[in-house]
């Protein structure tokens, strides 16, 4: 009845994406597109992703994005209005809530304006599979030097990716060498691991007092939503609209020039601030679902009323927030 594209089309050429849009339109099916990324976080060259996304946006009956900043960029690039619907929970409450509550218990149930008590802290970074958009050699040595007294750094990385990166000539060979050097420090643990289940990932993240996102580029981040789910304060790279997506005071840094001074300031904000506000999971998810249901109904009605008339783009141009 309706086609909704979120992401995951980077394996297609721009021409294939254009053909897909034409095929959907030829069937008379409404096309809804959610623009998660204007800059693909896993690709070094943004041009092809923008071309693919442009075909989708210009061919869509309704466009959704996560922040007003991204909506403004979509309007400037393609002249198309978007409906802003913030991201819901990334994982189910049953997975994340026990870990969030455990984190609060370990912090002594601080109130909304109470800083966490002093003690040994752990700062985490997740490098995953060492994709192109993940910083390592430029960020991690600076981050290790920025650790406050009594803090440790844990760097999580896929074991298969790290093993491959140790081969001379590999695109991430310098990152592997940087991790080898960091692992020699007593306050740094390089934790290699296999593919984790959702529960294993949440358990690992819940053991951190702050999570530094290592994005070199991007537009929005699911890692921020997982931080929100777990009550884990992030340190956010100032790329795309990540700071706006978080929407609360947070430490941040410039990934193009991650200085020790700025990272130390970001860590101080994350480690010394109040707890991350708890999500209203049912209300948020219900509002997101309702917003999408209304968008789908409007898109289907618009297509039905304009069949054979030509373009019917532009459904849902009002900006809506599930938190309003």
C-alpha cells in the first residue's frame, strides 16, 4: 500500500535508486522517505550518497527527518519540506531499563541537579568495525591524555576488524598501530570482541560513566538514542546535527581538531553533570507511531486524489515533535 525507505541504500548506484523511485511511482504507490543521513557516516566521499538521497527526496510524497537542522538543509538542497519526527527508543525497555536503573543505583540515586559522586570512572569509545567514518588515530591519543585523574579509557573494537587492520597496507593500519600503542598505557584497555547481542552491548555500555562518540562525519546517530535509553552521558562530535539531536546539555568536541583541552572539558561535562533524563518510553513511541500513521494516511490520500495529475510531493510539511 505504501513504500517507506529509511536507510541502507548505499549499496545501490544513484541510477539504481532513480530506477527504484520511478518503479514505485509507476505503480501509483506512495513513497515516504526518512532522511537519517545527509552525510553517510560510513563513506569517505559524501557525493554519491547525496545523489542517491536526492533521487529519493525529490521523488517522495512525504519526507521525514529527525531534526529541524536537517530539515533546513533538505529544504536548501532540494526545495522540499520535511516533517520532523525525533527518533524513538533504539532498543526495547526490557533490554535497556535494568541497566539504566543499575547505573543509577551505582551512582547513589542522585537527584536531577546532583553531580555524580567522585570515584574511579570509566570512559568508553566504541569503534565497531573501524569503518571509514570512525576516528581512532587522531582522536584516541588525545582522549587518553584528556582523562581526568582516577579515570580509565576502554576502547571497544571488533576483533576481526582489528586483526585485518594490522596488515600493512590496510586502510585502517594506522588506527591499529595507534591502538597497540594505547594498550600499553595502564589507564587504557583495548577491548576486542566478536559481534555482540543487544544485551551484551547494553551490558558493556552500562559499565561506562561516559561514552565518547568517534564520528568523523554524519548527520544523526543511533548511538545517541542508545545513550538516552541507558542514561549514559555522551561526549558528542560537532558534526551534522548530533548536538541538536541530543537536545540536552552535553560535552562536545570538534572531530577535525580534537584537542586535549576541549576533550577534557567535554569529559568534565559528561562525568560531572546530572543524570541523563529518563525517557517516557511509551509516550514517545506512541507519539512517533501516531505521527507516522497520520503521515501514511495523508500520503495515500494525496496519491489517490492526484493520480494522473503529475507530482504530488509535499505531504506532511508541518514540523511535528513527539515531545510537544
